[in-house]
């Protein structure tokens, strides 16, 4: 798994996640989400290049959502691939997250 | 006048008696094929027909260009047999042999040709003699002589009768000799048949080999009674077999004996060295040592592992190993052109190969005779034609072997080939097919575990969504083992077994960590955003059956999921 941070206007940041999110890689994603949440008012996690995610990845995202709510930040996911969508649906968590269909939505905002 | 007539009548009576004797002797001679018996009859009859005191028969010895007294009839018989040798031209018999003429001498003392040494040796006093050559198809067989007429002298007529009698004897001797030769040939042929049977007993037959999970096909046709082609298959342990297939250079008995020796050596070396490369190295050195007159051996041999579904083999200068890959429905050839035949260079380092040998896969080994079979124009059958002959769909090994033979017969236009043709085929019929993975409890290993599972599932007809879910469930199970059973000790063993049976995939995961207490398994109430238990939820959602079986140490997790019938069967 690789991570890339993109800064947008309006105090918005995007974490681009590439590769596999599992027990091995999720701790570094977790750390990045926690760090970036403190540095912006809106954090978007882009999953369009994620080829695999498991429950530890899901838990990491859920935790990010929980923390963002506690500290009054906005948290969204973007670019959900089929595999990721299926895992969300298995967890019945599709509706819990704010999911952007397209990252262009941010530029329009 | 009357006196003359009476004499004539008595002459005629004598002549008739002699002719009837001749006829009698003729039928007597034809009644036997035993050479000793025939010689006996000849001597006995010579004496009687010629009214002589003794008779001797010399046989012509081509090698020594001399006459050897074979048999004598009379008082001195024992003193003559085998003891009297006459050079060509020596004595009366020698003269007759040389000139091939019948002669009558009524007083030998007046004949310069007479050789008195024989009489000195035997104590027999030769007075008169009639001597005739035995000729068969212009070939000298021997000389017969009748000695000392009991009453009066040998006449010209006697000579005539004797020469006729002797020519009959020549035919009888020659016939008996041919018969003896034929018998010897027959015996040799019988011995060859026996040799073939004995050789055959070295090679395993389909019904002899107890093989689990393998099906065999073998057929051979032998050109020169005994063949240099060989093969063997034997168990190493419960799941592994050693197979070999090869050809000893040369033909006939020497090649067969070398082969028999080789087969027993190989078995010994296999069990002694327990390592394919070392075993081949030792065998090569041994064959180099014992090899005579440029003999060498080409061979494919290796270990068939029905558990890991792998074939570990070395091709020592033999034709390629042909492999039917059932998944892709295609034939592959494994040629190793770098390796040379065994017994040629004792320092050669052989290169081994590993290939997959999954369920339904088939491999075929062939002898030179297959490739070198010629059509009426002398064109060789070749590998390309062979590959075209091989069935492109599901088949059993024996019918593959038969199919190749049938094609070869058609190609070469006759029922027997010029060379030894041997074909040996093995199919992996282990079903359900399963594979194993030994790994350990590190999160780093998860990606290779997922790949292992994905590769296995990819052989079957499964949608990518279904495949991803199965991979996810197994990943979650291993994640739980790492987190809970081994409490994040990242170096503990995990064993995984995947199998497929009747449209269903079975997964077994074994750990040796903290036991699972089923009541404590937290399955998340969904939807929930609290972490933990989500993996278990995934497992239960995805799998049809899930069970945790406690073991003395650790747990065996068994899961299964229906995925449908196998993809590749649509190709058959």
C-alpha cells in the first residue's frame, strides 16, 4: 500500500490510497488519517486505486469517521471500487459514510 | 546256354535283392532325423548290401579340410571312430574325396593310394575295397567305404549300387543336419522368448502397481525379441512416486541385460541417495564406469508428488516429456537440451526441473521408435505429428497410448515397427484436488496467502465477486488467528489446505495458538461502527459452513463454500 497526500483549497485534504489495505498495511493508513484530520477541516480518503480491503481497513475508516465526528471535522470517501463496495455492503456500512462518486465534486464545491 | 541262363537268373535275383535292399535302406534313412541313428543305418546297410566284412564312414570336416572317421561297422569299430583322420588326397578315401569318384580295388596291396597306417592302428587287414563320395548339391559331405567282400571280388556293378546307396545316404545326413540346426535355432528362439518374458517381468505392468490417485497407460511393441526400452514406477511414501522411462542404446540381449541391471541399480540408488540430483549424479558415474562399447542410456526420471501436485524430474538426453495441462486444455513439451545421456561424461551436472502436475493433468513419455517410425517414403513420424495425434480433450492414459500406436501403424503402413516402441503415460486422478500452504502468522504473509487462494479458485468457474469474497473470508480468518490465537506473535505456524470437490471449495486452516472459545466469538451486530468482530461477520456471511475444531494444541478451522462446477469441463 502507498499513500499520497493532496492539499486542496478550503482547508481540504485528500489521502490517495493505492494498493492493498489489510492487517499489514492498515496501521499506516490509520496513522495518516489521524494525523491529517488534525491538519484540515475536511478529509477525503480516495480509494479508487485500492484493489483489496479487509475488515482491518474498514475498521480504520470507521475509526476515522468516528474521530472526525468527535473533533468536528468533515470526513468522506471517494472512488469506491467494486471490491471495496462489496466489502462495505457485507459490513452493511455503505450508508454510514459520505461517499463521493467523483473527486471533481470537491473542486466544484 | 542253359548254364549261362541259370547264371543270369541268379545274377538277376541278386540284383533284385540288392535293389530291394536299396529301396528298403532308402525308406529307413528317410524314417529318421537323428543324425547318429542315420549314420548307424548307413553303416549297417553298407555292410549288408555290399556283402562286406566291414564298413567305414568318414565325414568331411570343412574347417580342417580333412576326413574324420565317424563310424565303422565290423570287428574294429571302436578302434576307428574319431581316431582316424585322413587329409584330402591321403589314402584311398582321401583320393575319393578329392576326385569325387567311386572306385573299386580288389587288392589294395597293389594300389599305391592305399594308406596302411589305418590297418596298423586297428589291426584290420584290408584286402578289397569299394569307396564312394557322399555328395549333396555339389558339396562333399563325406566318404563311405565297404571293405573285404565276403565272397569273391567287388564288381563294377557293386560300385554302381554302392554309389547310388551312398548318394541316398548323403541326402539323409544333410536332412538330419538341417533338422539339427533348425532345432538349435528353435531352441535359441525359445530362449529368446524366455529372455523376453524375464525382461518383461522387470517392467511393471498396469495391474502390478498399486497407485493411489494415479492412472497408468503402458504399451510396447518389441522389434528384436528383447528391447532396450524400460520404465518403472514405484512408491516412495504415501503420496510420492518415483517414475522412470528410458532407452538403452543398442538392441537385443546385450541391451536387455544392461537394462535389467540398470533397473535394479536405479531402485537401489533412489532409496540410497534420497535426492534426485545426487541420485542421478551417482547413477551417471556408475553407468560411465560399467559402460562397454559405447553403450549409453537416455532417461527421464523423477518424483511425482500427489500431495503438492508437483513433478520434480530430470530429463537425461531423452525425448521431451509431454504434459497435458488440463486447466488450459493444451499439451506442453519439456525438452532439456542441455542435459546429455547417462554414462557418457562422469562429471556432467544434470539440471532438474519442477512442473505442476494438477488433478486431471497427464504426462506421456515416448521411446525413439515413436518419433523415428517411417512412412513408405522414409519420412519420420516426428514430434509435430505426435503432438497433433494427442487428444485435445479429456482422455485417459491408456486410450492416449492406444491412439498413438494406432496412428503410428497407419503412418508406417505395417503392423510391426522397425524399432522398439514404448509409450508410458500417467494421469493425476486425485480427486478432490487439494493444495497445501505452510505459512506463519505474520501480517506480511497475508498478501501471498491471498494470492495462493486466488490462484486456486481461478481454476474454477467463479465470478470475480465470489472469488474476492472467498479470499476476504480466508484473509479474515488468518487475521483473527494472528490477532487472537497467536496474540500478534508474528512467527508462529499456520497451515492451510484448500480442496475442491463437486462444486464446493473446502478450506482448512490450522493454528497452534490459544484455543478458540466459541461462545466468546464476537460476531458484530450489523450495522455497527464499533471495531472488532467484523472479520467474523464476513466469514459467516461468505462461507456456507464454518466450524472450529479444538485440537490438543490450537484449532482446526473448517470452512466450505459452494462455487459451482469446474470451468474447464465446458471445453471437453
